[in-house]
């Protein structure tokens, strides 16, 4: 196993870099980046009915409902309070970020050329399910949608960029909410597998690396966007049981997707993807240490299941203790065991502190959760705490646990960038990446972690999932669009663009230059 390269320069000095073939690149998601929401025969996805905002706060955006009497109502985007007879719909007088997003649909050649200029080895993107099967339950796929991704992948390969493709990234068809019960409905497995069969066959010679479900653990935190689950549709049922039933269906679907992808191309690799919520005990009190361990397990249970192909004992114990009756068909567990994932990918943005009793402790925003503020590390403009060492801790924890190759597929700094004279002086972003890359290297070189690659989140500005804002910017490329979709959508290189280009062309050895 190659752990690192030692590069001998012309002067006889020694520079250290990442291993040969390391996948440097960037990551996006269709619902936050692609746009063209009804172009080319695409259907409505669940994100297409979530509204935008005015950018004056960080409150999650809303969903428009058409009530049974014909009137309208807006609710929290998580979809937990939908009156009987109400359905999500697109209100013509409301702004929806996913409808245009950053308009990759019409700019893909320009954007991929910019990624190639930076030297990307890999580009992570998602296929929008509704572009292939507009309602999810059609008999035949949408050829125009398939052709779009053919063109995208061809453009990537034109520059030697390897696509890393997420099959489902918060983009189930809205039809699965309106006429089924989302992923709680067993029928959705068959719909998803049909979709997977089509895309893995169509792109078997163009896509070698796949991810099944983005942040598969997130269903417990936002069941609507991940699983198409609306609480009010399950009146009289234990909603926690509903969530884990939907999760079981996704575990079976992921295993079957892995099977199908390998059948289409035996050389392909299929990974899982989890939200790496790294928890520190707030104090060394045993109660806080135990709480941190329990909270880590609450995320690991999903990746444990996908990596080992079976439910961990602690999750089965939870089902038993809480009286959660998860219905499984005869061969489900056999399928899950037979087709585990090949590698483990994850998102990492910040770490969190936890305590058994958090009364009176300062809180701050984090990735999909609110956490106790760590007094030893700084925070971003949006309150997410910046912890490069936490990335090393995460890499070591995951590799020790799974002994499978790891891939960081989301990491980055959401900040308020200012465009001045056609560029953005985002030295703060460079400093963020520099510190995180050094800890990645430490994990590889000092801790023995097998790390396949790194794709920064939002390598070009896109709509933030947490706030539905454009003003929370992550990219190396600035896009002229505001929180209401106003702007030219022209692309501008930030200062970090050339910095990342240099990191890639030196395979990270520049990080160690004097």
C-alpha cells in the first residue's frame, strides 16, 4: 500500500507529497448546482418545492403547500407539519434556489474547463433522479436526461477528470412523496434499482466510482430531503420507527446498487457516504465521555451497516429496547451481507462538543445540528467551528474502524466573499484548506491511513443546503448570483483558484515549501 511519495527536486532537496494517483478535485450536488429544473424533460424533485430567502438570516427556508380548499400555506422545509389533503407545489411568485442554482445545466463546458485548469483529477457530482425518471415510477427512462450526463462525463474525460457520481443526493422525485410514502414504501426500492440499472449500464464505460446515498445517516436529522418522509402522513405510527424502516429500505437498495454496478463493470468501485460528525466530550467527566461515545455511535450505525453488511449489535439493541419493529423480507439481510461497499467516503466540516448536561453551555451551529461551542477553536461566518485536527482525528477513527480506503468528498469553508475588480481575496479560505491538507497528510504519513482522494465541497459557488443561500460561498470560483437569483451568473476566479491549482500540480508538496 503506497502511503506517500518522496520527491527529489533538481537541487537534491527532499519534498514530501501525497501518494501517486491521489484524487484531488471538487464536489457538487445537482439540486444545489445544476439548475434547469424542468429542462430536457426533468420532473420535480423534492428540493424543487423548497423556497429560497432574502439572505438576511440563516433560518432554513420553507415549503409551499396547496391546501385542500385551494389556499396556500408555507411550512418549515423539513416537512413535519403537512395538513391532511395538502400537497407541496411550485408557487409562481416564490423564489426556489434549485430551479436555477448555479446553472451548471447551461454552463457545464465552461465549468469543467475551469476545473481542468485547476488540474482536477476527480469531479464529484450527482445524477438527478428526476432527470432520468421524472416521476420515479415510469417504465422507460428519459433519453434527453441520459444524454445530458453523457455529455457531462464526456467533457470530464476530455480533460482526464474522473467522475465520482452520487446516485442519490437529496433528490428523490416529489411523486414519491405525493403518491407513495417516500422511502418508507417498499416499492421505492424497485424504482431506485431500476434507475440504478439504467445509469450503471449507460455509463459503465464512463463512471468508475459511485456513491449510493449522500450522507445516508442524515435521514434521522432531515427525513424529508433524505427519505421523502412527511411526519403527518404517518399519524398513529412511531415516526422513529418510520425513519429506521426507510433506512432499512435504503440499506437494501444500496447493497443491490453495489451488486448491479459491479455486474455492469467489475472494475468499478462503490462507496457509502456519511456525515462525519466528530464529537469531543466537553469535559473529562465520565458522563461526558460516555455521551460523546453514544453520539458517535448514532452516526456510525449507518456506515457500520453498509461497510460490514449487517446491523451492529448496538443498533439491534436500540430497536429492541425502544420497541422498534423493522420489517424485513426474507433475503434482505443476506443481500446486505453479500454486497457491502468498497470504500468509505464522508463529509467533514467541523467538530462538536457534547455533554451529558448541556444546560448553560454556549451553543453554535454545525453541519445539520446545533452543538456546544468549543472554546479552543475559531468559528466561520456561520458559526461552524474550524478544526483541522478534527479531520485527522476523523480519518484515524474511520480507518481504524473499517480498514477500507477512505475518500473525503466534502470539506470546505462557507464564507461571505466580496468580489472586487473581478476576483475575491479569500486568503481565509486558503488558510483553511492549507491547515486541513496538512492534517490529511499527517493522517496518511504518520497514522497509516489509506486516503484515496479529496474533493472540496462547492468547488464553484452553489446554493448552500443549510441556509438555501448563495451568499454562503464555498468555491474557488465566484458566481455572480445573489440569494434571490439575481445576477449575470458570470464566473470569476478567486485567489484560492490559483493556490489550489498549485497544490494539485505539486501533489501537495508545495504545502511543505519554505
